[in-house]
């Protein structure tokens, strides 16, 4: 499985509405819009997950300082975590492609109950 392949037109790169980002495959809560920030990559960038088990991380063998990230519930490939590359010193940067779905603020509970 390929992680972080750029296909163009990444819909959440410049998307900053309040809400949460969930796994597009199973609907598990991954990131809050509060942890999203503008970044120069073509993918959306986040500093932290919603739950401790929102994502699973595995070493990226050909990229030191990066971890492959998948959904903590279903294992869907999401992207990468780049260690110590966040907006503040010591923070990591999570970047993801089309493996995310956005749930606007106020719709979170009803969306997650349907999963």
C-alpha cells in the first residue's frame, strides 16, 4: 500500500472549518480541526490525534524520522507522522491524503454512532 501519494486536488489541505476528521473507511475519530494547521505540503497537517489509539504507527524503513500511520481501528493506511517537524519545537506533523472524511462541528456524535 502506498502512503501519501499526491494525486492533486487534496480537499482538506486548505480546509479549516470546525469539526473532526475521521477514517474514510471505518469512521473512527482521528483528528480535531483544532490540531490542524497550514503547511506547505499538499496534504492536511495535524499536530495530535483525538484519542491515544486513533492511529497505529510503524517505522518507515526508507525514511528516517518518519512513521507510517494507519487507522487505529481498521488499519486503513492514512499517511505519515514526521517526528519533530511540527509548527512548534518538539511537535510532530501528521500528514494525510484522501483517507480522511470531515465531520462538521455539531454532527460528530450522530456520525460516529452510525459507524
